[in-house]
């Protein structure tokens, strides 16, 4: 927000990573400002990408969609935990369906049943909101030319393409394609152990 507000007022706005621009010695507002200006003039500041441009609306919609997905997942897990805590088998999706609920609720004590009914009611309110957020997010993503290109990649559907657009913003912000792949979650990550063997000390 601050970057977008200041950008029209300044010739160049640089948001820098404080972990890569450590200050040493005495600290005050005047000294810190002088050191930052000196580093900026010398080109020693490491800028952080903040250009959202045309995808700011998509970023907002993607944020609310992901929040609703997390909320509904949390409620579903809480509803299942009510039955699991009482050793009632509830594998699969039947415990969430309108027809399957009744059979599960009859196995609970009255107060516990009330708790589960409240969780089901919360889930019923969250599902339409999640669908509305998804429709709005995919509709907004469809306005961007890269959306169709991303959807043409195997295993990337409209939801994942919209989330990639909102997260990446532009591929040109990355220095190499490997950085882009890592940021998008497409990089190959290798973990290994026991690669060395100690023989006779």
C-alpha cells in the first residue's frame, strides 16, 4: 500500500530487504537515512519486487479464495474430529454430505450432536462463499493474456493458473528461469542423507 501510494510522487521508489542491508555503528534517523541514500547512490541496495500493476485485483481475490479454502478445510477437520474422538468411523466424504450427516449425527449424545450441527451449519455457509470467490477469481484471471497459456500446461487447471498469476505477477521479475520455477513451486528439490561413510576414524 505504501509503495503504491508513494510511487507517483517519487522519481524512483526502492523497497529494500533489511536482512541484506544491515546497518552497523551508531543508529539514528539522520544516520540511517544518510547510509541508505549513500548505498542507493552506489547501487548497493537489494530491491524487493513490489510492482503489482494490473494483477492487484486478482491478488485480492486469490487471497480471499485461499482464506475461504483454509477456513472450510479447518471446519471439515473439526467436524470429523467430533466423530473420531468418540471412535465413530468416518472415512471419506460421506460425513459431509447432506444425506450422510443424519446417520452420523444419530450416533452422538445430544450436546455433542449440537456441536456437530453448528459445525455443519458453518460449513454450509462457507461453501457458497468459497464458490463465489472461486468464480470471481477465475473470471478476473481470464482477463489476463497469460491465463490461457498457463491453462494449456498439463495438470494446471483454471484455479491453479489463476493462483500462479496472482503469485508470480510477471516472469520478468526473476533473474533466471530456475528462480521462477522455485518461486512457483515447480523446482526439483533433492534431499539426501548418509552420503559419507567414516572408515577407521
